C-alpha cells in the first residue's frame, strides 16, 4: 500500500518487519527499525500504476523469524548460504552497481540457488529526474548503499509452504529465428540466428524488430525474458545477461498489456501475495500509469529477482 512518510514512520515504530520502496530522500529520512528499502518512484497501487515522490510503498511482512543482511559483489554468493532452509529472502540490488552485475551474471551458480527461495528487485530512480541514485537501505542499521545489496531473510517452521511465482505475459514467437550467443554478457555484437552468424543490430534493423519486445530464453522449459536496452555503435545492450547454450526467440507482440496481465491473473484465481513487484518496462511500454493490474501491489523495478535476474516480469510470493 502507498503511505505517507508519517504513516510509514508509525509502522516502523511499531517494530513490524517492513519492505519499503520510494523516493531516495524520503527513505533516507526514515528512522531505524525492522525494514529494508529500495529507491523507485514508480508503483502499482490500489488506484493503478502511479508515479510519485511523496508516497512510500510499504509491505508489512507479518513474520517474527528474520534477519537483515548486506552484501557486496564479493559476498553476494552467500545469500543462499545465509537463507533459512524453509523461508524466503527478499533482495534489493541497486541498479548498475557491481553487486547487481555480479548477481545477474552468476546467481544461477550460487550454492543452493533453486533450492532456497530468493526473490526481490533492482532499485532505480525516476527516469525523468536528473541527479537521482539507485540505492538499497538497511533500516536496522540506518545504512544507505549504492553498491551493496540488502536482504531480509525470513524463516518458518515446516508447517508453512512458500511459493515463488512469476507472471510473464510474453512467450516465444514460433516464427522467430533461434538466437544463440557466443558468450555471457549484457551486450552482444554478433550471434547465431538459426545457425547463421549475424550482426544482431543489423538483423534488428533489416527485419524491423520492435526492441520493446524481449528475447525469450528457454531455460529448461521456463521462458525467461531478456529485455533490449539500446543499440549503439553496432552493439545491442540488454537489461539482463544472455548466456551461451540457451536458445532465445523474439517474443510474440502484445496488443494490450493490461488485458494480457489481467487475463493471466484470472487464471491464477485468488492470490494473497506477501511480496510482489513488476518491471518498469511493462509500466512504460504498457502505459500502466492509472491502469489497474488486479491483486498485485508494490514497486515498479529496474529488474526482478526470481532466483535469478529476470525482466519484463511480475514476481510474487505466497505463504500458506
């Protein structure tokens, strides 16, 4: 829910474990307490998509067994080691920091990844406002980080079931060629398209590819989006890394983001998420400001975490 600074401060003073997202200046003024935070001015609220620097998105996490930790790029691999055996961990990574890039490239190889439940998001800033900085905050210590991840590890007894899920409205276009990359990275100049080496930027230009559509990789049967960031000097940059050995296709075009999201959500039935986030590319390309994505509220992010980094995806967690 979106709350004022004073309403958020009252919740912090109650001692509750909170996840807070909002404008960096507001976050820095909050008092110490049991909370973690990240910067953004984009949100999904009960009134639909919203951009504001005056309100904070606050999720109460009504759980007693937790610990808050911070990690840099050298220690982030310990996130799964430190996670509870039965529980979930919410991680906030500052956009374009070393720890963000380290996690994006190597999380799949962390000890216990895909066994422990790790969700979260990449913090960012208002794209229309100069001078802002992506950050993550440890509310317990009062520390503000531009180059460290903050994590709330939450643990349960064996009587609780944790489900991590994504809503991905994109799927592979069956008419797309299969793209394969020669190496891991956030950018590529050349790749294979149906086995033929091509300059990817040239292929995009010659075939009129809409770069608002992601590449969708086949990760052992699961579709994972790789969003295209920009094309400069013949190099295509991505918001998440591509990997060799993964077969990618262009996504099918989406006619109406809101309808697609709500159609997907209808299939889920009633969902009571304890945490959720959605991608800023969905927000911008789908023109979601003022439009309702039913049942899910929380920050609009510069990347989502569902074990590993994903893009143009809604991520949520339920506990039963």
